C-alpha cells in the first residue's frame, strides 16, 4: 500500500473553498500538458483522456516503488 505522498502535479490552490472536483480535473489535465492559462479554454475530452491514461500508467509504478523504498 502506498503510504507516502506522491506529487505528480503542483498544487497551486490557496483556498480550501475552491471546487474540489474542478481542481482535481485540472490536475489530471495537467498530466497531459494542459497549462491552464487565463486565456485557455477548459480541458476537453481528448486532454482528459490522455491525462487519465498517463495517470493509470504512473499509478502501478508508484505503488511498486513505494514498497521497495527504505528496505
């Protein structure tokens, strides 16, 4: 089980009152390279699909890597 905190995308939120779902969707989109600038539209289906596929590729490696650290 992965017990530590793995940081794949920087957390730029300053207030806890932000919409948590929107925050996490942006984090997934940023795995694909979405920059989230003020002039950028919201991430579309293709960006979200690529971000989710990258996340599913990273997750097993992080779980396996977490088991070997410190032994």
